[in-house]
C-alpha cells in the first residue's frame, strides 16, 4: 500500500491576493526592469584581412548597399533582433553597445571568426508596468507558496514516520489517498505508460522493504514523492514438479 505526494495538486488550493501581487511588484521592481536591446547585423570573415577589405570596399555605402554587396560577394552575415548585452559574447557586446545607429564597428576578433557589426536600431530600457507582469507575478508567488507547502508536507510526513505512525494514520491526517496493490511482482506491468516511472520506483522500494515497515519519503522528481508500506510478503518457492 502506498500514497503519492503530488506538488501540482497543491496548486488548486492557493491563489495570491491582489495585495500580495501588488506588494511583490513594489518590492521587486528590479526584476521587472527591461534592459536595453539592440538590433544589428553581424558580418563574419575567416581572416582580419578579409574584414579590412570589406570595410574598404563598402566605405561610404548605406545599410542596404552594404547588404546588397555582401549578398553579391557571398559574404556571410546574420541579422539579430532584440539582443541584450548579456545574451552574446562579451567581445561582441562591448563594442556593439558603444555603437550609434547605422554606425559600423571596427574588426572584432573572437575564437570563432572575425566580425564587423552595424547597429540598425536601439530598443531603450524601461520599467515594465504592473499590468504587464501581473500574470508573471501570480505564477511566481504561487510557485513559491506551493514549494513551501510541499516541503512542509514532506517534512511533516517524515517526522510522522520517525515517530512510528502507521501509513493509514499518516494518510488520514494529511488527507492523502492510500492505493493498494495485490500480488505485486518484480515484473508487474498492469499500469499506464504515464505511471511507468512511479511503478518502477515502487517495485524497487517494495522488494527492498520489510513487512509493516513504513518507508521513508521517496522522491521521484521535484514534483512527485511517495511512501510505501508492505502489508504482506509471499516468499518465493519452487513450483511443484507435477504441476509444471
């Protein structure tokens, strides 16, 4: 017999108040500050000489003329949209965030290649409004609260087990349903595909447990745990020769 502790089931019992949501926003303003983003095109060259030649050939060109020249001469380039400084290599981020719109960078050497950047546009940094992040805050507060509830529940049940309480008493005190399996074997397979991991764990724990000994809380992952108690053991024995 066993019961399951499912963190996701606790989610149904909690919803933050409007006050809690607003308070979280006011106390964590820095979490909702959107850093500056930049849109740019990056040209890539195998050698520094190729990059220098590109700069000389495109001197005085506007943005579209540079793109046309690159396509015509099979120069590899990539256009990037809404990139923050911490999302790219530091060697590229530093000169990129010093460029003015439509300005072309010097040749940048990295372990990958040589690069030239052209800044297309800037998306300024800004503070997100409360209305923009309400759903995000609700999700965050809910997760924190559910994690706390779940960990408290696991600790409480572990304490009950240490105190020698029966599995039925523990389940009743915590409003948990006890499931029972008759004639569980090592090759038991009467379960849904979605339950495969659970039963793999249950079988392993059951066959390493003594009779009427409530197991410790066993964690399958961050969301699912279980407790098992073996109520009866039928020892293995050879089949009768005449029957087989």
